[in-house]
C-alpha cells in the first residue's frame, strides 16, 4: 500500500513538472545607458509564444573602478565568471573562477583576461589623436630639410 502511494505521488510530480516547462524565444536586445553615455546593461525582450506572454529580462553591469575612483569598465556576471565590458559596450575581457586554487587561496576571485586593443584603437579611444603634419614631425626630430 505504501509503495502504491509513493508511485502515485511520483507520477503526479512528473506530470506536474512536465507541464511547467516554459520556452522563451528572444525578440530583441536593447542596450541601457546612463547619463554619462556608458553602457551599463541590456534589456532582453522574450516571448512565450504558446501562452502569448511577453517579458523583459534586464541585466545590469557592476562598475569597476580605477585606483583614482573613476569607472574604467563594467562587469556582467555569467555562470562560472564575469565578462568585462568597456564604457562604450564593447567586450574587452573575461574573468573565470578557478575552483582548483580555492584550497590554497580562499579569497581568490579568479583569473582575469583582458584583451587590449591595438595601439591605434587605444589612442583613438582616449581621444589623444591630434592633427600632425610632416612639418611637425620634421621639427620634432630636428630635421632641417
């Protein structure tokens, strides 16, 4: 008798869990910006088309500060680590949590990998590119002709 109750309860549980599966299809993604123009997250529009429901999933990024206290990047938490985004919303790196090193260093935040852009892109991003002519270069190098 007890076995039959257990089988009946298991069957009801399986039937109920089978009905609760939701499949959301993405409809679009919109970036969220703050007053300074920094990309601070995104809003993803999802649809459960079978039920006719639509919902928004909002992901906000955590700011990363420099030693001077200015925001230099943002982090998005993902499973097993963090994705690093620059102020314009471009992916610049990742940080993965390595559980193997937790035994020797309990406060380990993981391995951080940052992709540094090429020199020309970095200078353009810092807006330090000036209009330089050949004559300016000759004068700087001390070339007479």
